[in-house]
């Protein structure tokens, strides 16, 4: 009885050992087969890049090239020229805006500059400082007075374009006035009061 039981246990243990050994040998093969299968079915990097390049090339071919017509180019050039004329005139107005006090003529400014030149050699340090400051201000004022011809030319250019420029940009009479443009200049340009309407 004891020998039979021992023989049966030994046989059963041999079967279990054989089963475990077979599973251990077979598992790496299954993993290798799975990895190879996944590598074979997944696309490579080069394939993805090639498809992306092909898609870009196709979209480039189908995309239409937009070219501006001569009328469009002319309109853009006109708009730039008008904007430049308006900007130059407004900047000149700012430079020629009258300062406080009595307005002096170029002759009056020149005479005062001559007096300052005579006083400078004998002036003390503090007086010389103030004389130099006054001289600088007078020279700037004289330059503005002598550039009145330039302002007149800029004003003519502004008058030619102000009405059309204001209509396109929605600039009303009151906005022009707030920017420093005089009523006489606006009248000459055909810009009148009332919602930005312009005289034909």
C-alpha cells in the first residue's frame, strides 16, 4: 500500500514538473511573435513623414494664388499717399502751434538774439545760463517762423485729400477740429459740420 501511494505521488509530481517546464519554454516564443506582429503592422516614421509631405504637396497644388488687380494696387497706393499727407500736416500743425504770449515776427526774434549775443560775454554764471536757454528757445521759434512756406505746401496737400480720407476713415468735422485743423482749412477741403458729411 505504501509503495503504491509513493509511486502515484512521484508520477503526479513528474507530470506537474513537465507542465511547468513546457510553459516556461513556450512563453518567450509567444512574446516574440506578438512583438514581431506589432512591429510588422505599425507604420514606421518614414512612412508617416512621407504621407505628411504628400498631403502638403497636394494642398499646395490645390491652393489658388491670390493676386491683386491693378485697381487694388492703385487704391492701396492712393490710401498710403493720403495718409502720409494727413500725418505730415498734423505734425506740422503741432510744431507751429502758437505758444503763450505775444507772437513775434522773425525780425523781432533776430533782434532779440543779437541782444543776447551782446550780453553773453559779460554775464555772470546764472544770467548766462538763462540767456542761453532763451537763445535756444528763440532759435527754435525762428526756425518755425521761417518754415511757414513748408506749412503752406503741406496744407495744400492736406486740403486735396482730407475729404476722401475722412469719408473712408469715418473722421467727422468735430474730430478734425479736435486734432487742431482750422475751420477755414476744413472749408477749403470740403469738410463741413454734421456727421462727417462732405461737400461734393
